[in-house]
């Protein structure tokens, strides 16, 4: 039961949008095509990887699940964000806010784990090409993907579950465009030190361990084949490293900071980059310079005609 100074929050009002109508509409006109392009690009790649037998390899198996996580993140956040830019605000019921937080956090942590799995795949492909099938068997691929989803979902369940057990008595107005963990904790009228500590510990552990695994994989690649060999493997390794740099840089900035350094406006920009730009960038990163994807797309669209040489 709520105390005399507490208000039971049944829904959340997202107000983290520009107050100027012209600026809000301008941002909507920019965000809408980016969101649609991200949805179309990720969905198209998922269908292409599933339909094209030449892409039924461990690398593209992992990438297809990365695409699904990007779709999950974009679908969870995009509609509310776009509506808020049009109307100036958006309302989410408490359960919908909790679900949005859970999906967003799950996608972020699971993507870190998948990128680590992809780094191991690149190590096996470059350093152990003759034993590649034995080093990355289908059973291991399935286990790594399931483990990535499990780690992301477990982490998200802890954070969202503890966050929505807190009393919210200050306001129901959330200065953000979606229900992220730090802005929701800002509304709580109870001590959030446990939430902050678990956020730093769990997300920090997942991001640190997976980043170390990625660096170790590329260290082994560099030690085994040298710079010349790494340059020959650049088409796939370079795309993977670009995705790693973009995702980890954004997540570390968003979450792995002391509580006092939280700044709403700065974090909204970083969150927008993560939820809107990264899901749109990943298909481009993995396809524009990838001969396998371009060749598969050409065969599907042009009936086998060879385009984009190489």
C-alpha cells in the first residue's frame, strides 16, 4: 500500500522530446526513414540468410541472430519514439514500460555475447581453416546463440524486475523517449544504490568479458597470420570490428559510468544512436563490402546476373 507521500504509478509519460514543434517535426522526418530503413535492412538480411544456402555458415548464422536482436530493439523503441516526436509526448502503461526496458536490455547484452561468438568464428576461419568445420560445429553455434539470449534475458530480468519493485512517488514524467534503466531509476523515491551496483556489476561483467574475448581472438589472429594475413581477412574481420567499436563504445558510455555523471540530454543522444542508428548501420556494415552477401542478393534479385564485381 502506498504511503501518504507516495503515488502509485500505473503508467509513464515520456516527455523527453523537443518542446519546439518545428524541431520535433524535423527530427521525426529524419528518424522515420532511418527507422524504416533499419527495419527493412535487418528483415531483408534475415530473409536472405535464411533463403540463400551459400550463407548457411556459422558467421552468417550468428549474424542472422544479431539482425533479429537489432529488429527487437528497433521495434521495442521506434514506435513510441516516433509517436512522441509527432505528439510531443507518449504514454506507456507500467507493464509496457517494463517490457520495453526488458527487451532493450536483453538485446544490448545478448549482442555483446554474439559479437564475442563471432570473434571466435573469425579466429577459427582465419587461423584454423582446415579444421574450421570441427572448430565451429552446428551444435556449438546453437549453444553460443542460446547462451547469448539467456545471458541477455537474465541480466535484463534482474534490472527490470528490481526497477519496477521500487516506489515511484516523484512524478510519472520520464525525461526520455523510452523506458531505459537509468531514467526510470531517476523517478524512484527509494534508495537505488543496489540497482546501480547490479547494473554496473552485471552489465560491466558481460561487456568486459565479451570485449576481452574479442580482443583475445583478434590477438591470436594477429599473432598467427600477422598484419598481411589480417589484411587479407579484412572484409569479414573489418566489418565485425566496426560493429564491435560502435556497439561497445555506445553501451560503455550509456551504462558504465558513476551514478552522478548521468546527464539526461547527453544520454538521450547516445540512446537514440543505439536504438535507431546502430540497427540501421549493422546491415550496411556487414553487406556493403561483403562479396558473399552481395552475390547472394544479386542471385535473388537478378536471377544470377553478376554485379558489383568480386
